[in-house]
């Protein structure tokens, strides 16, 4: 009988955890807000449990970043032989990802979904997280674009940078480690690559284990927040979701349309019509990796991109080209900062752009793969990581949408490379796959 029952998906259970935790928290806040027993329940039960789950995610950030980035760069092969196609592909990935983050930041600074909380609610929020918020304000204010920032990106001691959670330095070391692996003979690099792949598999397994506990972690975190601060935060959450979706839609149907028309010479409507199977698959699976077989087949047969271009650009894109993820991270960091009443300077927002682009490269192409790295970006500009509780419950919907943007961006890159290299688009005679 147990096997015959259809179990709720993890995403559904996380969403239910959010709804139940938020509903119960708001209800208790309305009836017993500020009462001693409720604060005791929060401080001694739900908040510690939620913090333990959150720390479990933070725990695997460093090995995840190191393994993902090093393998991503090493996977390019001999960097000296990548040549014209590799350089153009990487440049397109980075520029389109940076464009997506800028769109997101412009929207979140315009709509300001986290602003407007009642003064009392914000004061209690800051009082609760005053240590993290004060440190965050100090860190954000200290961020300046000068020569010292560039110098400090290069670590003297990578292990110390890891211990200090200096993520820009860690990311630089990870990238250079991958470059080193790509430059030495494949026979010498194979054993280290195998170690990194095993490390990546271990980290992925830990993420899977931690995410199985996500419904309970989300329940405890969101209950602790709403039981203290009421429903005001939930209203802001809805506005945040709208902001992210608007940003994804603009990049999908405006930016990509312009890029496809100018760089690939394709009519945007015809382009989206031919890849609609990819779009549907990406939306339903929320995984760039799971969508990759469909992406390869449809891009070659329906769009007419040469097989050799598909084989290089699309697998690389599934690992490195995460436009939607980068936009989501940028909007989320500023939204949570706004909720905490933190004003990030232009320099700090520049760090958000840089970190979002770089960490998007290291994001696993699986559902919710960006969540651990999102905490990294929050901490990089001093925003309290506890704020992640506010957005986790709606992540599934946003994950489906940003994965669609990620995968579509891979196809636009393949179309651009096809035209720039002088190939002709040659769709298969039959639109129906065998």
C-alpha cells in the first residue's frame, strides 16, 4: 500500500512547509504576539532547528564552489587550443549573464519590493538579527571599487581565505586551479579531475540529503519570522515574486529576441516556435542537466545548428551559462537587504553583479542548485543569511522559470556561434523526431 501511494514531491512539501509555517506563525502573532511562551518556543525550538538546517547548507558552499568552478574550467580542455569558438562562447555567456543581473537590479531598485515595512516591524527585525545586520551594514559600507579590491581577490593563502569565507579570493583560486588542470597533460590531470568529480558527487549527495529536510527547515525558519513579525513580510514576498518574474520575462522575450535577431539573424518568433519543446522541458524539470538531451536534439534538428556546435556550446552552457539564476540571485540579495533596512551602495551592488555572474557559473544544473550559492552572495555583501527563509518556499516556481531562461540562453549562444562561424542553419526535413 505504501508503494501504491503517490508521495508529494519535495517542491510541494517545501511549499506546504512555507504555507503551514507562515499561516501558523501569523495566527499566533495576531493572538499572542510578544507573549513569553511564544518567544520561548521560537528561541528554544523552531529557530535553533531552522538555524541547524541553514548551517547545513552553508557548510557545503566552499567545497561546492571549488569543485564546480575548477571542473568547469578544466572541462574546457586545453585552453591554448580552444581558439575562436571557445573565446566567443565564453564571452557571450558572461556578457548575457551580466546583462540579466543588471536587468534584475534595475527592477528591484525601481520596484523596491522589500521597502515599506512598518517601522515597528523593521525595528523588531533588526533587533532580532542586530548582530548580523550591524556586521552586514559595516561590510556593505566598506565595499569600494579601488585597487585594493582587485589586489585582495588574489589570495596569499587560499586556505586562510576559505577559513575567512573570503569568497572572491576562493573563487579566484578555484578558477586558477581549473586553468592549471586544463594546461597540464590530460594523463597527469586525470587523477585530480577524478578527485574533484568525486568531491562534486559527495557534495551533491549532501545537498540532496539536506534538501530532504527542507520542508521542516523552511517551516521552522518562516514560522520564527512570521510569529515575530506578522503578515507584513508575506505581502513583500508576493511583490518580490512579481519582480523576479518580470525580470525573467524581460530577459527572455526582449533581450534574447534582440540577441537572436542581431547576432544570429533569426526571427525571434520563429526561433521560439522551433525550440518550444526545450522551453516546456526546462520548465517542467527545473534542471538544465535533465533538459540537455532534449536541448541537443531539438537545437540540431529543429533549429538547424551544426552537430559540432551543439556538442560544444550546449553542454558547456548547461554548466556555465545561468542567466536566470544570476538574475534571481541579484534580485533576491537586494530584496532581503531591503527587508532588513540595509541600503547597498553602488559599489556593493557591483559586487552583487560580479558574485552573481561568477556563482551562476558554479551552480549545479539541478533543481534548487542555486540555493547554497545564494547564501554565499548574501554573505559576500553582509546581508544576513537568515533572510533566505523568506524566499525558500516560493523557490520552486521561480526555479522553473529561471531554468527556462538558462536553457534558452544556451540555445541563443549556439545560434550566435553558428552564424558567426559562417555555418548555415539546416533544420531536419521532418519536424517530428524519430
